[in-house]
C-alpha cells in the first residue's frame, strides 16, 4: 500500500504544479509521463523485452528468491503507476 500512496502523492504534486501554472493539460502530461516511465521499468524488470529463448534461460538460472524479488519490484512499480494512469485517463477525457 505504500507504493499506491506514493503514486497518489505524485498525482497530488502534479495537481499542485498544474494549479500553480493554471494549465490543466500539465496534469495529464505529467501523470501520463510517469505512467509511461513506470510501464517501461516494469517491462525491463520483468523481462518483457527479451525473446523466449533468453527468458527461458533466465528463468532456469534464477533462484526462487530472485524471481520473488523481481515480481515484488514489478508489482510495486505497477501500484505506483495505477493512480497516475487513472488520473491521466480521467483528466484527458474531461478536458
């Protein structure tokens, strides 16, 4: 849950920036950018950019603790990106 609240804090900071500059498009640009960065990091950490042969070798050579840590990190990143994604989509369609 700490990751989700970190994502909410990022959304609040983006909201304050957009209020300060009186530009509501900044809100979905910032939160959408954070979402894109989080998704790329999730794909990197989960091995989404490698082919099947290399992924099979990686899964064979890693330990259960390494796999658990990789999944944990990916899940935490997704929880950070979720509020940003929802805010970006909502604000984009409202403006």
